């Protein structure tokens, strides 16, 4: 049995059509397969490898921490330097109302915990999300997902979950004094990087303040510099009550977090105690990797170059078959308005040595979310390949 056949039979699959690159190594902007072919990575593991693959600083942090200790106790009992140092670093970079961070293993765990925290703190039950939103695939996150296609086979889901329309001001009237929390992506990811318009996020903030609802920002994709600021809420000048992060904060390692005020966070520690628990959340190795990633971003100010790189992508990707380029910073969607052409760009791109990808809900747009370390020359190289494919 070949490797591909073994992969499909013995490893759980997510689609009938995996890309099946047989990875040998990855470094910087590049992934190399076992045949020796090298690919320029324009996806970063779906916005996860913020400063590239196997960044030396991250690798060293992992090695150093592994030589001291790995898992020693369930989360929250022992003082572990990587956890505390990362929490303090985040607090130093965030507003005073976001000064307490709880570390988990993934983005969806952060979402689930933030839903619990909102209910616990407000005493309310209703969670409002947006149509076409994606917050993960576990049972609670699925309940607030904004696409019925991916929900219907798993019903019944959580009660008291309502939806508003992203960028529709009139639908904000659905947010009432029954609402525990509004959870929203500053930039909608799965639908093809839809950005807020007409001060929409500020209006959501104002409505939550008016009715006493918690505002949760799902920054699982947008955190750690991807929009040109360390956090997307800075890009749009709206501060949430709870900030959820994951993906790019790990530097290639699995981590998630939710951040709020100490006062709100402490509502999970009593009545009942252990209101939220995790065994491996905040693993010292992944916290060390995350801190190394954050330190690298802060010291190099790499995220300050993101706007310029976005501008270059937009200038180069000019073609009659490209209907629109959506997104912000280095999370861009090339809208082709053609399912087959979208498939062709991704698969021909692989043949020609670049990795792009699809969106979960949009079948006509190509995802570009490269590591922030991508150079101008690499942007030109990638854009040229995409244009050549469109010319075929």
C-alpha cells in the first residue's frame, strides 16, 4: 500500500480531496516534499505560521523549554514560567481591560470558553453570532456557526443561539438585554475575508454597551500582526470585552487563548470552582514558542511591513479574470467568481511550486495568507505564477 492510500485509509480525513503533499521539511517560506520539490507557502498552515516555518528563535525556545520540563500539572495549579511570561507580555501590549489570559490548546477551545464565561458573568443565555461566520466545529462553536450546510447533520445544537447579518446595521436590533454575548470575527474568514464597512464594529460595540452584553472578538486568524497591527481590534479601533486568539500566536505550535479583565476571568474560579479546566492548555512548550513568536514580532516590528506587502500583492494581481481582492493585510482573497478556475489556480499552483488554498464557505475565491516574513521578491514570484495560470 502506498503512502497516499495509507494516509486516506488509516488517518481521519476532512475532505475527499486532500492535497496530499508528502512533507519532508519546512523552513522559512518554503515546504519541501519527499521527492525534493520545494513550494513557496502562501497559506502558512492557514494563518498559523506567522514568522515562517521552523523559525530559529521558536525552535530554540522549544528546545530550551524541553530540556527543563514539559507537562507537569493540569492548568492553573503550578506557576510555570512560560505561561506567566506570555500572559504578562500580552497584558503589557493590550488595554487595561484585557489583562488576564487563559491558555488553551486551540482556537475553538477559546471560543467555547468565552461562551461559558459570558453566560457565567452576565447570567444570561443568548449568544449572538453572524451569518457566514466560522468559529470552529465543536458542538458549541457549531451552534454559533453561520452556515447551515455544516450544521444540519449535527442538530440539535445549543439553544438560544441567534444570528445577525455582518455589516447590516439594522440587524443589530436583535442584540437585547437577553443577550449574554455577541461573538464576531473582525474580518470574516471562511466566507472569503469579508471586512467591516461603515464603522460596523464600532456600532456593534455601542449596542453591546447599551444592553450590557459581552463583546467577543474572534481573532483566531487575525491576531499577531496579520492585519498590520498586532491585533485586528487595533486596526479597527474597537476594543472587545473578550479577545480570542490562536493560530498565528503559536509560531507553528498548537495554542489558543481568551483574554479579558481579571474581574471577569475570576468568575470562572468560584461558584462553582473549576468553572473552566484543561489538562494540556498552556503547555509550557507551546507557551515558550508563542512568547518567542511575540518577542520576534515586537522586536523586529515585522507587522509594520504588512500594509506595504498587501499593497504590492494588490498592485501585481491585476487581471481580467480577477473580479475583486478582499481582505486586509496578509489575509487576502482572490475572487474569481468561477469554481473551476479557483480549483485550477490552487492545483496548477502546486504543480508550479506555490501553495494557495480554498475557503470553507466560498468556492470561488483563492486564499492567500502567507507568513509575514514573505519578501517583495517572493510576492512578485507568486503573483507572476498566479497570473500565468490565469492566462492559460
